[in-house]
């Protein structure tokens, strides 16, 4: 099945990954109408947030400065071609592939720099760090969005955060645990 899915066009693989991820949302029934409704609700939430807090909106100059910074970062640490299908642009574009994130409390790399990683992608999983216990690893799943924790003892995946920054902030604040 996986070999077949890998032969599909990228947009079909992306749709399939989004469909599977959306299926974890409460209220999702598999229909395109429900998926569209859930996305509409998310966009409405974002619009309402922007309306309520206009001071948080970025100016055009800030958007272009952030975009330039991200593109500069991507040129310094380009994403390897073997990671096609992994939604890990934030790892490379936000500089985590260069600097990682070392947790002083646990004395462990929650996010490892790319130079420290082994190029293994077991089970369609690009592991980039972990909590330092029970062999649990944080990373990206092939065709899925967000960050996942892989528990090798039970051989299961659990969604932990939508973005890498959210994972790090949640880990440091103690709101994300394993």
C-alpha cells in the first residue's frame, strides 16, 4: 500500500495525509463538506482573533523580513531530497536543523541539529529529537502534518504539536508531556 501511495502525485498524497489527519478531529465524518466546514471554522477563528487583536498583525515590511529570513535559512540548510513527503519545512526554514534545541533541565536534545541525526526514516518517520526516556522520539510522519511522538515499546504514534515551535514551547512549559 505504501509503495502504491508513493507513486501517486504529490497533491493526491497531500490530500490523503490531510484527510487522515482531519479524521482525528472531533466531528469529522469523512465527507468533503465536513472537512470544508472544519477548515471554515478554523479560518473564522483566525479572522476573529485578528479582529480582536489587531496589534498582533504583522506589517508588510515584517512579513517580507520574516520571509527573507526564512529563505536565507533554507539556503543555508536545504532540505534533503530523501525527505520528500515529510512536512518538515519548519525544521529547516526556522533554523532548528542548524541549532537544534537542547533542554537544560533534562540535559537532552529535544530537537537535534541535522548533523547529529542518523539518516534513518523507520516506519515513515523522520525523527528529529525526543524527551530522553524509553526511546521515545519526536518527529515528522510521512504525509502527515505536525509533530508526532513515536513510542517504540507500543509501536504507536501520538500527535503532539502542529508546529515545531509549538512543540518546544509546550515541552518547556510542561504542557506537552510523554
